[in-house]
C-alpha cells in the first residue's frame, strides 16, 4: 500500500486547499495526550503510546482508531512494533512512513537493551543479557539464531544474527559457526534462538544441533558457554538444564 498524502505524513505542497478552515478536533486531544505523556509516561496505556507515535508520521489525522486497530490485530504494543515492515505498511490506514516510525522505535528499544552488555563481561551482566535477548527476539514471528561471541575475559565482542528461518525451523551449520568464531578470534560463544510459539522448551533437533556445534568448536579451543531459548515471558538455558 502506498502512502496517501493525508494519511502518512506526505505533504503534497503548500496551497489553500491544504489549510483547514478550523483546527481539527483531534489536535487538542493530541496536545493533551502529549502533555500526559510528559508528566507520567508509564501511566499511558499501550494504545495511547502507539497513538502518539503514529501522530508523528500522520500529523493530519486522528490516529487513535488506527492505534487501537493495531493493538487488536497484533495483540500488544510490542507485537505491533515487532511485525514485519511490509505487514505493517499493508494495514489499512498505514503506509511505509508510519510503518518505518514503528520499526525505528523497536530498533531503539533493542539498542537500549543491548547497551548494558556491550564491552563488559557477560557473566557479571547475565540478567541484562537475558533482558536484551528477550527484547530483541521474544516477539519475532519467525525463528532467528543469534550468536554472541566472547573474548578471553567473556566480554561481548560481537552480536550477530547468523540465520533466520520459518515459524518453527532455523538451520544453523556448525562449520559456519566455527569459521566466524575464528575470524573474530573469539574464545567462547553463547547461542541464542527464539521459539515464536512462545514455548521455549528445546526440541530434539535443538539439542542435537547444539551438541554438534559444541563438538565442532571443541577441537579449535572455543567454548560453548550456553544456548538460550527465548520464549514469551520465559527463557530456558541449556546449561541450567544440564543439556550441555
């Protein structure tokens, strides 16, 4: 769906036709909503935060109905901003600009969550690491495999998405993991992947693949610290479950 001038912040240019005879009714509401946000952002429900965001991209339209429609369709604020760009842009009333605004917000949230674990030993920041992985992966609609590469002091030196797959399968090739770890001169790795179903219980294939990666890393002196499976509201650790 393409962006219409009046629905996604695309100004066709100056002209008398663009100047409303009266101030649209929703502008006063938007001003009050903005003030409420500045005074107590945590007090706003999800749809009102989404409404404010959409107002940036769609300044000349009441965005409350659209915000509520997005929450209804995707289930939550987090799920709405985590939806694929093309899916968001295709929602009635949305478009590429407004979809991009929501994706920028999600990326900002991921970067904020990652900041406490960069350039410090992950073992001493384990809770922050779990928070980051959950923020980055829990609401994804497809499986993603992320590799965290650590140096000799267990400091995170690289965080890379290795593979992306379908709703229930992501191929990961041990030789590629070893190759990349050697390129980065990593001493250890933490594997992380999500289960879009929400249940983080490892499958038999997860266990077999993890052990294959461990066995490929061992001869070159690289340790597999853990494999985290991210679900909805719950994360499981292979190490804690004695699967490594």
